[in-house]
């Protein structure tokens, strides 16, 4: 872009960048993003078809590890330690369709459950499930937390 009136002044070039068009484009993009962002985060309601089916039976009966309220462990009813659980879980992980179900008492500390999960993961067990009581979960009244 040249400056000067063209009559008596020499023309000189300007190396400045004109940022007004750039700001215009950025503002237009900002408005587009502001308008479209709420549309992207909304869920689409779909009327899914009804299906009547039964859950598939596992190929192999799962092994149940029980954690009592005091932290004692049982493998399919027989007591064991955490180290023994990890050894048995290694043998379980070698079978392709093996599942490990954890049945923990409601009063058990989370730390005990986390230790069992960690031992099973170290052993290579990939299919782990939690056993719950579906009949009492929604209707049971829990006492208010203590002071």
C-alpha cells in the first residue's frame, strides 16, 4: 500500500498489517461457535424399540469372592488371604471366559474392596463384576450421616 498524495510527495510503502479484516473474521467465528455450542451438547431423544430377551448365561460359572464386614475374604466359600487370592486369580485369568464376581458386605471399608480389585487386576483378570441386592437398593432408608 502506498502513501502520499501523488503530486509532490514520494510514495512510500507501509509494512504494517491491516488487522481489521482479521478481527472481523474472528468475531464472526466466535458468534458461530457461541450459537452452535449449545446445540452440540444437547442429547437427541430417540424412541428405542422394545425387546424381550433373557440375559445370556455365562459359558462358565463365575467365581465369587466374598468380603465380610471385618475384611475377611472367601473364594467360593473357602477363606483365604489377599496373597492367596492373587495366586488363584492368576489361574482364573488363564481361562478365556472366566469371570470374578465381588460380593462385599455393605459395611466393608472401600479399602478392602480396592485391594481385592487391585489384586485381581495384577493377576490379569479382565472380567470383574459386583454382586448387589437389587430388591433393597431403591427402597431402603439409609440413616442420616453422623456428626
